[in-house]
C-alpha cells in the first residue's frame, strides 16, 4: 500500500482562534495508486493466456484512482470553440472570459443531466443559473417578430430537433458558437429597439458567470452524485469529456455520525468558508511507494500546503447558522433548515460520545476536494465529495474541456485526525495532498482499414481496391513508416500517459482518409514502403472508398494500407497484400494473399584495401571435398560409405554455391588506385582440372 507521511511534526493553529493553537501532530494515511481499467482490459485482450488476471485488484491495492478522457466523435467547429473558450480563462475574473460581448462557456454535461429534476426546480439559489445555462439546449425559439432581425444579420435559427432535452447531436455541437452569437446579437438588438426584451435578456444571461463549481465550489452530495454518475450514458452525446474515478476509500464511523445528524452539507460549507484561515505553507511529506515485486518501500519527498480545521470551529460555524448553499438539493425547505438547526444542537453531545471511543493518532478520510486547472491558463473549477457510507465509487464526468489542451486534476483529502494530548483527545480536520494527474485531450489514432482487392473481367491493366473504415478499439504497439510518424505517435504516448515501447490505444472515433503504399519487390519490413509508390485517398467523411490502380499482368505487387483521421493521426499498417494477375493467352486470373516479410540478405563485404600484394583464393568451404569414407567419423555430415573415387566424378566444395568447376561464371575484381582513381579489372574463371588417379 502507498502512504503519505508528514516528515516532521507540525504545530496546528485553531482557525477560529489564531492566537491559540494545538500541539504538534504528524499524520500518516493511505493514498490511491493510479490505475486505468480500460487500458488494462485492452491489454488483456491481446494476451488471452492470462484472462482477467490484470483486471483483478490485488490484495492491499484496493484504493486506486484514475483521471482519463474519452473522445467520442469529430466535431470540428466545436473543437475550435472549446479551445478559444479555455484560452480566455483567467481574463474574466470568475473563471470565464468575454470577447466581443460573447460569454464563452462550454456546454456542461452535469447541468444537462440535472434537467427536469426536483433539485433544480426547488433550489431558489441556483435555479436562475441553471435556466441561463440550459437555455443553450433550447435555443430553437424565434426572437420577437416585430423586429427586423435579418437587417441586423440574424438569419439562422437552430432546428428544433437539434436541441431536444434528451438528445444532443453532432449538429447541435457544431452550432454552439453561433448559438451564443445569436443570443447576444438578439440581446444587443433588443436593447436598442425594445427595452422590455433587453431587460429580460440581461437578467437571464447575467447568471452565466455564477455556475456552481466555477464561480464558487460545488458540493456533489449523494443525490447529485447519483445523477452525475450518468447511468444512461448521456455523456456519449458529447464529442469528448474528461472522467474521474476513485474507489476503495476506507469508510469510518465519523462520516456515519454526520450523515445521521444530517449535517454533511453544513460540514462542507464550513470547510469552504474557513479554508483560507487555516492555511499552512510548505509542509514536508514522504511518499512511501510499495514495490510488490521486491517487497520494499521506495521513498520520495515533496512539499505541499495543508489546511487545518477544528471540531470546535465546526461547532461555532453551526451556532452562527451560516449556510452558503454549495449544492443542488431537492429538500431545501423551511422544515429542512429547522431540522438542521435541531441536529446541530444535538451534534455536540453525539460528537463527545464518538470521540471517547475513537482510536487516537489515526487518520480517516472524511471528504475530498477536486480542483481542476487548465495547465496554461489557470484554475477552472472546484468540487467537493463526501465519504458517504453507501458511495463506493466517486465518479465525475467533465465536459467543460477543450480539444488538444492539457488539464490538471488535483484531488485533496480532508482527513479526520484524533490527537491525544495527555489524557484528552482533540479532533482535527486536515486537508492534505492525495492524488494528481494531468490529461491532454486528443483523439486516438484510428484502426487499420479493411481491404478487398478485385479484378475486372477481361481487363488486364487495372485492379479495384475497396477500402473500408474499421470500427474497433485495440491496444497495439505503433508501427512507423514515415519519419514524421515518430512525432505523431510521441504525442499519443504523452496524451495516453504511456511509456514506450508499450502499446497505445487505437480507436475508430472520427472519419478517416486512407493511404496506399505499393512496392514492386517483396519487402523486408514496413520501412521499405517509403521507397515505393504512395497515394492519399480523400473520403470527404465517407466510411469507404474505391480506387483503381494500374498494373501489368504477370507482375507481382505488394500493398499495405493505413487510415488517417481528421487530425492527421495514422493507424498501424494493414498486413502485406501480395497481388499478381496471371495472364496466359486469353486466360486471366488473380492470385491474392497476405504474406510475411522477406528475410533480409546478409551483409556482404564489397571492397577491401591493400598496399602491394593481392591474393585471390578459396575459402575452405570451396575446396573441401564433400565425400568421406572415414569409418572413424561415421557421424560426419559428408560421410558416404558408397562413394567410390575410382568410378565417381567428384564435386569440389561443400558450399551452397560452389565456384570450382563453374566454367561459365566470370568473377570481376576491380582495383582502384587511391591516388589517381584509375581502374584495373581482372576477370577470373575457376575451372576444374581432370581427376588424377594414382
């Protein structure tokens, strides 16, 4: 198991009483290890000899986390829009930027999942915010007809079928940017012509900057978590999204206590409101990484900020009755607030009972803080999770991301720590480092195409190649053909967080063009195809294409094929196809098969330097007799007891290519002067004289 240890004790200060403090404490707690179930599953498919073994969680490694992304399909305009939106983060002051009056906000999957729920309708704090954001899913109404909108350049209204609440399509996402443009064009025109319309638009879209999680942290309570889990897979409608998963978190009785008294939301609210008061800088930690192969721990040191809270501070927070409302909730009524007040009065005695039996000097995870950053632009959002007893997996799908951009997800844990001072137990909450991962959103390289080679009846100078895009997902080691392929696959290794020479994920997730490589000689490797003919076939988004190639009958051709997606990423090549059209008189028939590479020829020495003398002679294999009747060596490979030198014409040499006696073969030895460059050719033939019999 992996642990974080505070390298040295620290003095914690009570955030509710800065002049007071707590004794030195030193925490130690388990942290998750990184795991990608999808990648492990694909690797498992490549090695059927070990079914399921890579998917089984090993004993002692139950706690793991993963941050990854999923690219579903290609939406060119939407990709451009998301990049421009993320690029302006940090310039608007609230996590959003503005440009030319347009609020650049990416469609939010989680708001889409909340549509129609009681949480939105009953939540007076966030209802207007929700309405403003989800209006982008319903921009199909025509603006007021008494204004000449065409005169102001507003001519396009999105068809209704593009914006149904239960279905978002490629067409919708390609129209997102123009939808924002129309909203604010309508707004600007209305402000000039009809004041009442202007006030409606201004009031409605002023809330765009107040989205929970972005303008302020959002608490994902149990009810919201069930919706955000997206059991209906509506996230597949979105072109791409990030995904976070944490499982195997240890449960504890303190979390049960807060749930029983219904003070979970108040506790998260306390953490948010008093976070800056308890900030402590530059705390040294040691990361103990367990190596299951060697059975030993490897230590790494790092520094992190921490935040300290106290149980007394939480009680004081409850007594003030402050509720910042960080979560969507369907039960925010007058009765529920009254119940929270009663529960807060009972919390003190209940906590004392729990603390009396708690194990001292032990860390327990109570809550988690998930921070998201655009690597080059800055902070984007913050979300809190609570360690509910019934919440076994923490999942969060994030659609507010951009293509070809890097995002860092920083997960911090709020640990409960029971400190024993003399005979008195003190309850502390410490926000500490937990897990961090960076993603770079790219589409995976495509799968190699399916190919069929055909011939025409009575036509000997052409063949027909049918190429189809394959729909599949595999983990494969990249095969490079062109020098530029190296850089392309390097980007994939970085984006997929995999080290060479391990396999990466290939997946059919966008339309592809196709590449044809052709050779006239049997290749020894894929690299040989660089020297052959090349053809790029543009499909214009189609899934298949046909191509006629010129051929010569009775001549062998060798083909390979690749797919190339809209971003220039290429698939691995197909197998090598050997094609020949046999023509004998008027009879023609093709021979098509998949072949292995030809074994490369062994290297040969083509030149040798000398100064004065040159000796031309035979190697031992050229003058050794292939026959022997030596009875003392009957296992010799050339032993032949039937050989009779008196009646058998001998063969000289045991090489596969004997040159003695090859009267019709001429060997040329060319001698070049290093000083003058003049040439002398010596032509040699090796003849065999008559056998001399004694």
